[in-house]
C-alpha cells in the first residue's frame, strides 16, 4: 500500500496543542469573559443526513431546485445544486412526522405529527426564514387520532385530513381560522385510510381511498356529502392521483390501475410484475466477487420470493404527459395518454441503480418506492423508498433514451437506513465516521456537507473510531474488529482482530494506541505493532462507553452496572471508581483537564464525577439522557435525550431549566461529539439521521477563534491502484501517439491528394486558357477582315 502521509503521534499532539491554544478565547463581539460566552451558547443545524420512512407525501418540491422531505423529528429543505440544508423542527416532544402536504402555491406546509400527549396538525409558513409556525389544528369534538394523510385545496385556504382507524374521519378545515368546517366518518373495514386529496380545480371536492373504498365527497353547507356510489368488487386502493378536474387514477395491491371519471369507472388495466433489466441481473465483476469483506447478489431464497411476488401499485403521481406509478420493487413506470383513445400506455421504465459498494447490490435496487413527486416544471422526478433513500431522475432524458429502461441517481447521497451505533471525528481532517446496524460505514465531511466514503459489509457495524490523521479507522463488527485504511475511493481492511461483538473501540488522542471492548475486558493495542499491550479488567456489566484523557495517560469507562472507572493506561490499574448500581450508564465525557467525568444514564440525571465521587447531579426534567459531549474549551456541555432532542447548557452546570433545547431526531440520540475547534456539534440517532450543528451565540453569530484551522489534504491509495492508473495513463499516452501518427499520415495523404488535384486543375485551366486565347485570336482576325 502506498502511504502518502505518515501518521505520527507527535504531529497529532502538536495539532491538539494548537487547538488548545485557541480555546477559551471567548465569543467574537461578546464583550465579556468566558462565562458570558458559555451562557450565550446555542446550536443551529446546518446539515441533516437522513430521511424518515413511511410518511404520507413524504417528499415534494418547493421550487425547481428545492426539495422538502421528512427527516428526524421535522422536515428538511435541500437545494439540489447549491446543496444547502434548512431544517424545520417539529412540535415539542414530537416523535416524528406522519404525513405532510405543501400548498399548491408552495407557501404553506402542513404536518401531522405523533406527540406524546395527543396528535398534532401544524401549518408552517415557508416564505419566512426560518419557517414560521402559523396555526395548530385540533378538534375537541372528535376522537384524538393521528392524521395519516393531508391535502391542501387548490387555493390553499382549506386543508383535508384523514385520521387513522378505528374511528377514522375525513376532516375539512378552514385552517387560517382554525375552524373545523365539516367531518365525515370513514368506514375502513379492510384496514386504514391510504390517501386524501383535493380536486385540482375545486375547493369543495375531496377524494379519499383505502382498503375497500374509493369515495368522492363534496363540501356544501357545513357537511361533506358523498358523490359516488361504489360498484363492483371492493379493491384495496393503495394510492391515487388526479389527472384533471374530473379524472382520478387509482392503484391497487393487486397491480391494477383504475381510472374513474366523475366517480364512475372509465378505464382499467393490469400491470405485470417487472423484473430488472438484463444488466441488473448480471453477476458483479470478478473483483467485486473476490472482495473478502462484502457479499454480492441475492440468495436463492430471496430470488424465489421475488419471482413469486405479485405486482402492487405502491405510489402514483401525475405529470404533464400522463402519470408515473411504481408497480414492482425498484421501478417506476411512465404512462402517456394514447393519441386516439381514452386510455394510457406504458412508455418508459425507470429503475433504481445497483450499488457496487453495497453487500447486496441487487437487493438495493429492489427497494419499494413509496412516494413519487415532480418538480413544478415537470423536468425532474424524485422518489422516496422504504429504505430511507431518495433518488432523482431528469425527465428530459426520456426524450433521448433509445433503450426502454433508464436509471435513477441518488438525490444527494446514500443515507443510513437503520440505527447509527458509532460516530467519531479526527484532528487532521473535517470528517466524521459513522457505523450503523444497516451494516455500513460512512465518512462524511462536515465542512462541505458531503459523503466522502461509504461501504457496506456482511456483518452489522457496532462501533467506529477514526485515527487522528483521518487515514485509518477501527470498526467493531459482530464477528471481528477490523483496522481499515481509508483510501481515496474505497475502504481496505488492513488488519483483523479476534474481538467478537465489539461494541466500543477508540483510538488514543496521539493515535499510537487504541482500545477495544472484548466482553467485560478493555484491551489496549499498539497502532504500530498491533500488539495487545494491556488488558483492563474489573467491569461486571456491559461496557457502554470509553474515553481517553488528553495526554493518553488515563482512560475512563462506564458500564450497565453503574460503574465509572478511571484507569492508568501504563499499569492497567484502576486509579478511581464511582459505582451507583441503580443507574445504567450509557455515555461519558471528559473535561479537557481530565479532572471531571460527565456521565448520563437511566436515572434521568447528568452527573459530574470527580475524585471517585459524584460531585453534582443535574435533573433531566422528565426525559432520559442518552449521550453527552463536552466542548474542549470546557464552557459548554451538550446532551442528547431519549426523545431525540439536543440540549445545550453552560458550565458550571445549571440546577434549573437554564438550557436551550432543540427538536432534532425522531429517536434516541446514540452518539454525539464536538469538533476540536468547538465550532461544530455532531449528533446521531436510532432513527438513522445525522445532524451537523454550528455552535453559535444566541444572536446567531458564529463563535470566532484566532486562526482558521488548517486541515490535511493527503489521501491514501493502494499501490496496485496507482500502478493500474499509471499503466492506464501509459496506454492512453501510447494511444495518443498512435492517433497523432495516424492523423499525420492521413493529413499527409490528404496533402498529396490535394496537391495532385491542384496540379490537375492548373493543367486543365492552362489548357482552357490557351484554347480561349487561340479562339480570341481567331475572332480578332475575322473581325479585321
């Protein structure tokens, strides 16, 4: 392997000293000391990587290049070109968005949220920055049920909401005045309501579909009256879309597309189960098959289940030429209106792409598509899948495609689809690494808001730790602990250790050592020789967190039996301990001087532990703290809760509710970390989302430091890759010379041909001139006579 940058513990230490020299300088323009800075500390989300699944209308366009989708405990606005993120937090104590809708003029956003006390419907004004909460809707006379589908009227004044069974209702709101105009009970014998929508040109006409019913309602004089009578065998309608003011296309779980005109059956067709194109069924390359850390393809059992599957229309959306639907996993079908008939014909297949960095690339391309939307101009289509992924497709390319099948691309980046189990940062680069139960390891750049590397493995990834140089990482899998080199475009397993079910691992601050939890024992290894130089024994419970002191001389750990131990790394002996058997500790953090350990656990308090005793306990006020992080300046403490919220507080810790709390994740916060310059807070959650927060004062100003941090640009590459690229460059250079020679020869031939042609023309013209001269002379002689 070619190493372009040599990791040196001394260099890491020098860089850390530079960071420490800049800490504690106070806030730019604060006009006070460090304590004033701490009191004014706040956090602002600048990027969110995650998508909440199972949300009705979960993705939509706000502008031609701005997409909104459910993420964490709120919604995220993303610009497709400029890549900026703007997060809209949900209601306090929200457990996530259940349904969303955007008004036709794209000024208002309606959210249905799951809240602990009772369901909430909230209207936001998108034109204000940040988005402003305008109205909250609740009907005291109706059962408190969660709205599973929302829709705005064409003029945006009314909102229709469908609540979940039992006691399912269709409600019709004049939302600006928070007035419930009408409600109708919806019997759903086969299950729940799937979707509600307004006619594109009629504020009073509402369509609602579900298992066993398709109903059109008309609002008139304070009541909702059903307009159509259901005929024929009941169908399980999974989705629908309005094609015009009187036509609705519906999709069923049996793969049928049914078109209703003014409530009557007008046209019907069945869609066959689609199998991937031939290129998706081909085996992956030999290089991919020989990889020792990932598996390829689907098992025969998976293939058999797919072949036996029946089509079902899981998503529908109308566009200018017709409509788009998903009838099988991984594919969207475009239907266009036939020229001479009142019918629609299939015109295009658009497939999700395979991903060679996935352990099962074919399975990744067979995700269920649950939502489809088009940009205002119809030039871009975006889809959302059941695996938390977002894909886009430029519709202009359909006119250029000669093949019937086309392929989506990721909207931004592939996202985590399961709980995030590990998060770590490094000193030399502005990157963070995450591990997840989706069996992937990803490396993100928190300055550029980009995904730099990712790879899926065969085993679940329980923990990750970045080397201070950012060139290597440790990953604890269910079978082994792996030391991985982070290459330019890949991850290469350099060394494996027989540590099964490793739930925690951590590089030392100097990078010359690393710790790995093996059962109840913490093993210390050399990062240079990979020798096991010490074993820290004494924990009786499952170890949940480990931390190194700044000088790497001490080591702190906590477990599920309420023990917090401080170890001497050199001797392997415990130097201090604090045991509270009634508490299951989940996370710890160390002050920069290593004198104070902050610990959180099941007893709903944040503890300060020093000199083998608990010096201070701060209550959590009704929630469980699940993660804790401390700024390197020592003035700021951040905690994550079981509700997914983030709390920013000053140090010394307040005994009252003197902190800022932010709605963020839809699940418990699993990991959090503060960057070495104290400018960014990074948090991860059970819901698979990652938040990047900029630490700032309450007025919104970013904390300023003396100098900008200089980050390393070096990367690693395998020698074989360099040789392969060098050989490819050499081959291309030889080819260029061959082409130059060939071109020179062709030009020479053309020159010879042109010279001969010129000579021939000159001779012809000379003869013609001579002939004309002779003729002229003869005419002159004749005229003289």
